[in-house]
C-alpha cells in the first residue's frame, strides 16, 4: 500500500497529495496547463546540451 505523501505544487505552491491527486505534481489542471504554456512560450530552457558525463550519475 502506498502511503499518501504531501508535496507542493511547482507552479503555485499549494499542497498536493501523492498519489491521491490526479494532476500530480501539480495541484490542478489549471497549474498543469500554465506550466505547459510556459514551456511552449520558451520560459524554461535547458542550459546546455546533455553530455555523456551527465548520464553517468557521478559527482
């Protein structure tokens, strides 16, 4: 049995219960869509190309 754990929505900071909330890690469909919109508008960027050393899991 999975125990309910509490997290914060990455968009608004509201409490989210895992695994109970269907929009996890977001608190609502609205926050989920706002985050998707931010990605599509280019607000989030990957700082550099991924290199082999990033995948090795070292320091």
